C-alpha cells in the first residue's frame, strides 16, 4: 500500500506491502532509515536544519526540523523492532532550486550539514545519497525489500 509522507511529516512501517513515498524534495531532505533484519523502515521529510529558530513551531511540528525530526525517526523505528547497528540511512534533496549563486540562506546545504553531524555523533553513516543540484526529487522506500528510489526530472533510479 502506498503511504504518502507530506512536508514536515514522517512515517515508519513494518508492513511488507507498504511503499512510503514523499514528493517535492527541493531544499528539503528526505531521510530513510531501514533495518533489513527487522524489516522496519521509515521516511522523514524535513524542511529546515535547526528548531532553535522557532521552538514553538518545533513543538507543534517536530518533523519540520532535522534536529527534532531525526531522533523521532530512529526512536519510532526502535519501537517497531529496529536496531541502530543495522540501520541503513539514505538521503535525497538538499537542492538549490533557484540555481543561483545568490542562495543566501543555503537551506539545502545547512540541512545536510546538520544531518551529517547528528548521524556522525551517533555513530551512523549515510549509505547512499542523491543531494544538491537544482532539481526537485521524489523519494520512496519499499518496506519489503528496503529499496530506496529517487525520481528526478522523470528519471527513476535506485539509491
């Protein structure tokens, strides 16, 4: 069953028939975490790097921010039987859709920096990524197989 994750949302599943998908990954990041033994996986669609810019918004929408959404992705996966040592993390997005040198806020780059720092501090590495550039992406995770695919400009590829 296709499960759609909207902007600033997250979904974790261990239902073999589920495919979790998110659209419109521009400067946002799509982050998947999958445990191949427990066959538990999740997808998180974050918009901004740090919740400190708006703590009230972060308490209402924790999946909007990398620093508040990422821990919840892992904790929910653990609740469904996943283990950190087996988690496979893949990332897509982090683009500059303006395709200009005047990207003053560099949201996509900053999202990636915070994500990498948080994962590194917790001993988790990114196994695959499709990040940067100037194109929007769609990302999906197949729970039965753990396969992650990314579609950019109509071209689908495995990640």
